[in-house]
């Protein structure tokens, strides 16, 4: 069994893939495996990945998988998970990169703590600027209960830190069915995944390792594209609310799920000018319907605690659900 399986999806990232792949060489060990998934790239990325896979194979086990159609990052990660053999599993997105030796340090930290998963801070890179983004957990290098880290509802918590590539996960989570992503989600795929992990895993820890570099502003990122795929956040958060409502601690956890959903809806509505006009109309319609689907008593309580501007806009949108008047 490999000590670690690292899963890296690629899709139309020809400009950035070489940096990612060079960082893999600086993290290679004979007992690691790198699973490279080309999600039907059409810009020359596949050829770059194929060459790198051949070059890496002299220092690490490499599995190169190819999709015949583009399924999105969730599906690509699942393809990797289906063949991963490692005792530990980790993810990296194409366009991002790792500091030399980071994976070895991460595995050593996880082995020392013995918990289900470990999260780390990361470095956000925007052009030439770099800034540290920290896991919103105060205690470091201590084993914690992930369920208890979901709350409080009105603050940013560990469940909001959805950078799945900033961490490492023990294989027992895969065997329990907790590491696969919801198929077909093109965006927000990390949200229901992170919530499920925090509800159902037994232990986690945060360690002070800075070795993941996240590149903002990648041209192919859906956050920069205003098409209908960005609306997948509705399906992702519907799943979170539905699963949390069925949880044994629904009374405690639902306000957090609903509040986060409302905040994300408000965020997208504030940026609707970035969407194609037809998609912006769908955004308003789908958001109004989503508000009506939420547990109304919980939603009312959440809106009472939100800032006035967002609360007024969301209440107005909810009232217009079913009227055909979608202008917020």
C-alpha cells in the first residue's frame, strides 16, 4: 500500500500545469502515488501532463487517467479516489503548487496525531501578492471533534474552510464513504463534502504547515465565468440543508447551514452583473425557490440576525417566489 495517494485533476490549464507538475517532483517519494486525471482538456494540457507523468515515473508511482468528456472537478476527483491505494489521501488543484517536501511533512503530522484528517493553512497567490489564509480554528496540533467545530452559527468556523487540498485524509474515511464528492457539481462541490466530513468523521486536527500555494484568478476557474455552471451552488447547499436536517443534532446545526446558504445567495446576487443575462435571471429564480424550500422558522430566525441590507433583499426575493417577478 502506498503511504499517500495525491489526486490532481487537470482541465485546460496549459499555462499553469508546469508549475503544478514541477512541485510534484519536489514532493515525490517511492512510497507515494500521484494520480493525474485529465478531465478532457482541449488546450494542450493533456500532452503536458502525459510528458510529466512519464518523467515522474522514475521517482514515484504515477497513474494517468483520462476522461472522454468534461465532468467537472468533483467527478475528476472521484475518478482518482476510485483507484487510490494510499493509506492517506490528499488533493491538489491544477494551477496550484506545493512547497518542496510539504507532503512528507503533512503525512508525518497526520501519523503523529493519529486522527481522521488534518487541515493546514495555505498561501493565497494573486499575481505577485501573497497572503496567508488560516483555518478558523484556534487550537493547533491537538485532536478535536469535527462536529463541535461546525458552530457557532454566526461566526466563520472550520466548516467554512472548504479548501479540500489544504489537508490530508486517512483511508478509513474513504472506506466509510466520506471522501467521494457529489457527482456532476461544477462549483461548490467542496461545500457538502466539508459538511459531511465534519458531521461524520470522528477526529481532526489543524497543524501549522504552510506548503500549499493557491493561485487565484486562473482563467478557467468558474468563479471567473458567468455561465450556468456557477449555479450549482444551489444544488450543493440544498444537499447540505437536507442532510443536516436529518442529522441527530439538526436543532443545533441547521441555523449554521441556513445562514451560510443565505450568505452565499446574497453574495451571488450582489455579483449578478458578472453573469450572462439569462443566467442572472435563473440565479434570481432559483435563489427565490431555494429560500422557500428552507425550513421557514429557521430562515426567519437567521434573517433576523443578518445585516439589514442582505436580510431585506432576501426577504423581498422570498416574497416574489412564484410570482414571476425576479428583480431583487
